C-alpha cells in the first residue's frame, strides 16, 4: 500500500515529487495533520498550551534517560518520561491546588535542566542537537507506517472520549455530576498528547513542536462559529500550512518544521485581524 501511494505522489507534475525523501515527508505530514489538528484544538480549548510545551521540553530528559540506559533509539524513553511528567503535573495540581502555570513552569524547568546536565556531560550535547530543530526529510517508510499506526490509535481513543473531554473542557463540575470518570479522561488525553509529541519530536523539533500544535488551533478559534467549524478550520489550516511548508522548505532549503510554523503564525495573525469583536 505504501508503494502504491508513493507511486501516485510521483505522478504529480512537480520536481520535488520525484524524490523518495519528499514522498516520505509528504505522507508524514498527511498523517500528522489530523493528529495535530485534533489535539491542538483541545489543547487551546482547555488552555493547556504550557502543558504541551512541557511535554516537548521533557524530551531532552527522556533522551538523557535513554542514554544512561544504553538505549539506541530514545523514542521509548522519551515517551515513558513524557507520560510520567504528565501524571506528575496532574497529581501535583490535584493535591496542592496551585495554579497550573506555576506547576507546569516548575516541572518544565526542572526537566529541561536535568536533561541538559546529563546530555552535556563530557561535551556530548551536540550529538542530540538535531532534536531541537527536527528533520522531517529524514523520515523513513517504516517510520511513516509507525506514524500511521499512532494516528489510528489516537483516532480510536478520540472516538471513545471526545464527548466527555469536550464537556470536561466546558464545565468540569457538570461532567463529574453526569458520572464521567474525569481523572481517567484527563489521563487518556494527557497520554495521547504525550504519545504524539514524543513520537513526532525527532522530525519536528523540540523548539517548535508546541507552536505547531497551538498556532493552527488558535487561528481556527479566531474564525470558528462553533465547535464543529472550530475543528474543521483547525484541520484545514494545519493541512495547508503543513503541505505548503514542506514544499516551500524544499525550494528555500530551510528547516521544514520551522517553515510550517511560520506559515501557521501568518495564518494566526491574519485570522486575528479579521476576527469579529467579542469572539
């Protein structure tokens, strides 16, 4: 199936479509679009931008743990540590009642500092600098297939918890009174966010992955008339910025992830200018 899709892409009348690495990158973008649009919309709706940013920055410590454990591929160590961070933030917030931004800021700073200290020991930090900016053009067919599996898992989970998560974002007390398992739903959302962020961070980059989650959804919120249109606009903006950014980065010879984020930022500025007052 992968070969058939790649063959179809190669039929496009563009020079970039003839290269295998661009075909892989395009398929990766198409898989990431629904993931980031769904999660990004809920991140913005729940005012969790700092939380997703913390998951991204915690990847450094996840990599460091993988180095200590002698793991060649740090993806699993990043995922495990990101899930741990998500649970820690949720636990501290429930137990202390402190503001979310204070807790997230403290946990994020600690995680980043710990990761940098471990990775910089002996001057070896340069080997992991590629995780800071990402490299979407290096993705392999096997990794694209794995990304497709992640998409399938998240879509199934979203189908199960979306209504509960939506009500929880609007009125947590009402969600609890209706018998929803609030903590379980929050945990599922946090884990799905951690899964997507840590799995895609090596191609998008630690420095900009949160922007790619937040900006298209924030732009969509500026012009959406309801929840359905909000998600539709988030999907469309993410798709247009993703595909356009990939193609422009090929011609401009720039970092793909950063190029996509710049387009998303322009979309946000444009929708902010045309937004109706009071929305």
